[in-house]
C-alpha cells in the first residue's frame, strides 16, 4: 500500500514492521465513503493484513500461550488524527 509507505516514510504513522508489506486490502469508510463529507472531513481507512507466521503461530518461535513469558500479540493496529499537511488530508486508520 503506497499510502501507508508514504506516511511511514514521513514518520507520520508507526505501524508494526510487518504491516506495510502485508496489508492486503484498504477501503475508505465514513463520511467520504457515504458521500456526505465536507472540506474538514478526515479519511477513515479500514483494512486487513496477514501477520507473519510467527505471530499467528507463536509456538513456531518457541512461545507457548499461557506458559512462560508472554510476548506482545498482534490484534489490530489503529492510529487516528494523522495530519498530512503536504496532501492537505487527515487520516484515521484501523487494520
């Protein structure tokens, strides 16, 4: 997704490392999608990604859920009120 990469390169968003290259679908939601946006409306973007196999199957990297030290597990990534001043747009992400 070129938008995600561009915003990441500008340090405007901070998604997990795997997300940008594993994002498979992004769609516009909210007022823009329904055709009732105004000049001050933000762009609500929803999408999905497929995490690396070690995240989906933690036992492959030696972690057994419920035993020992638990690592961070990926559930979803959200980041709101992203202002891209060059494009004169603001974004809310939920993936």
